[in-house]
C-alpha cells in the first residue's frame, strides 16, 4: 500500500480548465537532403508521437529549427499539418519571429487552421527592449490577427531568445487581452519563475523541460512542451497519467525521477542533432540526421558515445 | 603650419583596393503610420545622405530595423532601391536572417540589383553555435546564391546578434571563399578586434561606429557603416576626406574628436527613435517618428531632452 497522500481526487487544472495540457512534444523537423522541410515525414512523426505518449504536438518551435526556415517554408508546414487530420486541439504551433509582420502572418495561420494555441517568441533580434516595446509587439500581433479564436502562448526562453518575458509584462498583457493571452511555455529552467507564472489566474503554464513536469503541475501548471518528448514521450506520458490518477502521487514522483535522469542524459549532447541521430537509428532513416546550420550533425564518434549512453541508460524508443 | 606628419601621400587601402569604402550610413527606415516601410521616403533619405557627407548607404541593417520587417517587405525595399537610380556601388545591403533560406533569397537579390555588397548577420536565434555551424551557414549562403558577383560582408555585432563572428572563422571562410568574402562590419565597438580583422589580407573592414573611424582607417580598414551617419554624416564625411588628403592627419584627428563627442551624445539616447525624432523635427515630418516594436517612440520629455542636448552640442542636421 502506498502511504496516504493529500491528493484524494484526480488532478485537474481548476484555474484554466478549458485548454490544452499534458505532454506536448516540441517536434523535431525532418528534412530532405537539400535541407528542405519534409512535411510528410513530419506528419508521420507527429502521429507516432501522439500514439506513443504525447497529448499534443508543438511544431515549429526551437527544437523544430523553426527560425532556420523561411516564413514560406513554415507556412507550408502548417498547411500540411492542417490537411493531415491531426486535430487542431492537439497542436500548439510556433509562430514567433523577430519580424512583427511575419509573426502576424504565421499566428493568423495558426488560428485559421484551428490550432489550440500559437506559441510566440518575443522579437528576438533587438536586445534589452523596454517592457513597453514588448507590450507593443504582442499588442500589435493580437490586434492585427484580430480573431477572437486566438490563444496566444508566450514563449519565455531567455537563454535562446536573449529577451526575457517578465511577470509584470504578462500581467499587463493579461489585463489588456484576457482572452487572447492563454499561457506560456517557460523554457528558462527556473522553477521559481514557472511557479510565479502559474499563480497568474487563468494562465496556462507549460514547463519547457520534462525535468520539471511534476513540480510545475503541483504548482498549478498544465503540462510540458519539451524537446525530450521526441524520444522519451512514453515515460513522460506515464508520469502525466500518474499525476492525473487519484492516489498515484508516489508513483508520479518515482516516474519524475526517471524522466529527469533520462532528460539529463539527453542534455549532455547537442539536443537537436542528438535526438535526430537517435531517430535515424531507430527508424533506419539516415535523412533524420539532416539539420540546418547553425546546427551540425554529430560526428561519428559523438554519435557512438550518445548511443552507448542511451543504451546503457535503458532509453528505448518505442 | 601643421607639424610634419608621417603620411606624405594620400591614403588609400592597398590591401583591398577595389571596393566600397568611406562613410556609409546604416539608413533608418521611414515608415507609414501603419508601420509599413515607406520606400519612397527611404529613397529620398538615401539621396539626401549621399548629398550630405555619405559615400554610400547600408539599408536594411540593425538601424534600419530590418529584422522587424518581413522578407517580403525587405525585398520590396530592395526593389525600390534598385529602381531608384542610386548606383549599386553606393549600396551595401543588409540581407541577414536567422533563416538560411531567407538569407539566401535576400542575398541573391542584393547581387542581382548590383549592390556593392551584402551585409550578412550570422544566424542569430540559436546561441553558442559551433564555429563549424557558422561556417556551414555562410557556406550554404554563398553556394546557394551561386553568383561570382557576390561580395559578402560579415556582420559582427555580438551585443545585438549574441552570436560573434571570430577571427578564425573569418580566416576559414577567406581561405575557402576568397572572392565571395569581401570584408566585415564590426559593430562590437572593440578596436582591438577591428585591428585584428584589418590584418587579414584583402579583407575590407568597416567600423560599426564613427567613434573609431580614424583608428580603423589607420589600422588598414576602409571606412565605417554607422547609425550616426543618419544625422552627423557631414562632419564624418569631412573626417574621412581629411584622412584621404595628404598632410591632413592633424585635421583628421581634430575632426575625429568632434565626431566622437557627437556620437557619444547620440549614444546616450535610444539611437533609432532618437535619430528618427531628430529627422522628424528637421523636416517637419511627424511620420519620421514611426518605429516598429520592440522599439518605442521617445516620450515627449525624453525628446525635449534630446533636442536640448543636440542643440547645445551644436549638432545641426543640414
């Protein structure tokens, strides 16, 4: 018997009941040998992820190398996803750009394709923007899209964008656009920041790493949108399911420890080329190794080291 | 009489004689009230700059808010410039993007429009890329453009791109692409780095600030590509002319001190909104104040403070 735990009822997300949650994979983008995106392979990957532990997919994020593609290429991918039959409620689509007008165009497409959300970076070229400037950017995006169906998720990833999205900015945006601003993906890795975000009413917080999935759920967050889910979604999905079950908190904690162990191993290699190499091996599909600059493929020795560690750790892609 | 100076002959740039040099303005981009770029106003601004101290124009750079525009908007601006009659030899066009395919498309257009150079940022979304990854990015740009007329200037601006372009990367690129790689704009503000770049044979170095124009010229550089030239090109042009004249080094030094004083004053305000406000006042053209987020206009009090300081310093826009 497990010890008595405080959670007697299945967990839910009372502060933001209607909307996506759970384990979302920040999907890798398969490419052809000329580095063009392979939309058919991406859709196959998304289906496979949904069948193997993922509640949803976040295509065209950092892990998806979105900002290495042109807007035209990104829109072509969104069109293919819209036509794929994957339900829009399973999709939170990355639509951020340094360019205001590009962000507007892609965010509008996310809405019209019926995606559950649009994940929007701050404009990331100009550094140290004022809070007023960031507020103006997101205001322009929301007003120019001009569609009541928009559910915008703020993408906080200061290590990559170099432009943080602070709590006071979120509060200003939530006050002004309480329907359009739906939540955030926090890839900072800082649990304290995620907890502070999760305290904002009606604001859905996804951890950007599965390493913090359970703590974020316990703090009122709704799930994770993560790179790792491309290869370790099964166990992460089990963790989320345990959290949702009555009386399974100890099981959830055990699973979190294992998820954390696996994720830390992945973190010790270049994530995108590393996971692509793992999928290339799993599916005997060499094209999975293609990446766009500035990423580079793992060298053969690096790849062998990764595979050795992955196998030793018992990470088995289903 | 001036004291005897070591420079008896007019200065030239022996290591890289054929190519653009002098004072290039990183042109501000005028916008309509809906924040669409105003190509006609931009061309008028370029003509005015060329008539008032500039040797050339570098449109669609950081100061031109290029990365806040869509690729379509940027190409429209390049088309308008191509049709304007401004000689291509006067233009070094910003064509950088986080996206490989966007950078290729814009760089190709810079070549076909006859621009003297394309100024290309490193891919600036993914941080801490490997040198191999950056080499692969620029290699792909050069090979995909595939045009012997390409003269690519590397845009080193670590404070903004957060992705430095190091000397060893430049040397690798120069070895592999000795014709396509033409030089760099160094906006780091670090004279030591500019001097190291200028030591590379056949590599044209532009300082990213007029504050270091004379030291860079003395180190073998060819000029500057600067924001400040939008409003202080006249005196900067005088400085460059003095450098080129025989026996006028002391005059050049005096002018450098004055240019530095004026530039430091500009640096004490948000540069792009500040210079746009100065031009709005000068030409009684309120639309000059339009900026794209994340930039914001100066508040009225801030603008008054800027104008007060500018007037007190004797900075007069011609």
